[in-house]
C-alpha cells in the first residue's frame, strides 16, 4: 500500500507540473515565495555543511543503517512537496537508486531540494552527540525558517490552484 502512495503522489505531482508549472512560474507572488524558500534551503544547506551534518548523513545513508533514510520514508512526501521539487529541477524517479533506502537517496545523498519536516528535523543520537546542544539549536533555528517558508509556499500553491480551478469552472458556466 505504501508504495502505491508514493507512486500516486509522484503521478499527481507530475500532472500538476505539466498542467500548472508554467503558470506558477509566471505568478509574481509565487515566484517571490519560491525565491525566499530556495534561499532558506540554501542557508540550511550551508549550516549543515559547516557543522558536518551533510557528510555524516550521506555516509550513514550510503554505508550505515541509514536510520532516517529508510525505505518507505518517501511516503511522507505529498504531491505538493514533490511538485516543488520538480519546479526546482529535481528528477523524481520511480524506483530507488539504492536498494533498501528511501526512493530519493542517491549515491551522493538526498537528491531532493525541498525536503519533508522529518528529513530535516531528525537527528540520530550519534549526530546529536557530535553537534552538541548549541549545534542542534543552531540547525533547528535555520531549519525552522526553511520549514516555515516551505509551508507558506505550499499554502500559496494550493490557493493558486484552487483559484485556477474556480476560474475555469466559472468560465465553463458562462
């Protein structure tokens, strides 16, 4: 059942992207939301690089237990977050590159730009110990900003699509 969930969400995201991707890219408000979200993602990535999180998590996902990148965690991703990744140019595959891991783990770590809450906020015990409370606090603040802007973008996209559907419905009744 869970495999059907991600497959269904991938199909929906691709359909949304084909139907609305161009229009989304032309909307000034959404362009600004995408820009702010992308900047926040960049800041989170810089913080993760600086603190060694990216390297540690990539190594764990590829060589270790991959405690947070387990097969099935991709089912947390809904069609809207997958759409955002398509908009950012991510290639979303149908099958895992690495058996037994999350669908989105590649040979160099996570292949997504926009990631789910769980993927950003999960710190295993080993990583927590390496970061210390100051490092975890710093990351949580940066990640919180990214997640807030991601939710703002998701909300903006949902409103935009509802407005388009309403306008299309009303145009069909005229």
